[in-house]
C-alpha cells in the first residue's frame, strides 16, 4: 500500500507499507521526501509511484522495489501555477493529472524507467475536483 505524505517536516513525499493476511500494515522503511511541497495525492503505474505536489506544481517520481521500499528517482515540473489536485494511472502506461490552476487534465506516457512524456492536454471546467481511471 502506498501513501502520499503531505508534511514531512517542511517538504513532502511518499511511504510504502506491506499488508499481512489480517490487513495489518507494516512500514517498508521511512517515508521518502520528494523535496517538493504538498504531496497530497498518489498514483502507481508500472512499478513507480507518483505524487502530485500541489504546493510546487510538480510530480514526484518514486521507484517501488520488490520489497516495497521507495526511492526518489526525480520530479517533473508542470507549472508553478498548475496546483495539481488529483491523479490516476490508466492501462499501466499512462498517468493523468488534474492541473486545477490551469483548468486542464494533462496526460503522460510512463516510460520503462518511470520517466514521463506529456502526450495530451484536455481543458476542463473550473471546479473539476477529481480524476478516476482504470
């Protein structure tokens, strides 16, 4: 189970937990900082976890090891005014981010190394608040 951590001191990031047969969680190590602000949402695609950092206008990228441990592998800047509010992975190869400050959904193709390449931008009405995909 992966979680975004909005407040790790002055920055934010993500954490990972194992789930046992009773549903109990055990941390796979400490939370990992992205060096960005307000990582409030998280999506997983192709063995990578992504946080959208509302306070930084960016996406944090974390490799997820077989053990569940996380390693920060980079960030992708969207825009200082993007204020990304939600995200979802789809078809195990795309990541869609709701950039509320831009009134857009931005779609990225996820590369085998977890890197992101923008493939689409779709305008959305002011007030859109969530993204869901499968």
